């Protein structure tokens, strides 16, 4: 059996100040809205790290679903009741190289 490849996305929120859980819930809601529950279950989405001071988060996704997750992130317009935009700053195959990019 082949091992699923993963990618790590570095995200930054521009306006709102959500917690890590609120940001992850917003991404899950956006993926579910665009691709349904089956599509969302095939992303392997999980929150690895969240920095409240810099408003950055690291998400892990499966490589096969990375484009769907990026499209879903682009569709997020509100977080915790405020207008917001979430941007993908970097994509990497390892956490070490992702942290070197920041």
C-alpha cells in the first residue's frame, strides 16, 4: 500500500483575530461548502501550529487535495463575525523547510 503524501500550508489572517480552532473550523466549513462532506473527508486536514501574535497557522493536507483546500481557503470572507481574508503564504513538503521560509 502506498503512503499518502502530505503538504503543509502556512496561512495568515489579515483582519480578524480568531483562535486556532476557529480558523480550522472556518477552513472545514469552506471545504464542506464547496466539496461536500465526502470531499472534506478526503483532505486529511489538520491544524499543526497556530501563532496568535503573528496570526499565522500551519495546516497539514494530503497532496491530492491541496488544490481543493487552497480554493476553499480563498473563499473565506468572514471569521468570528468580522470581515477577513486568509492568505496562503507558503507551501512545503516538510515542516522544517516551511519554518525556514518564514
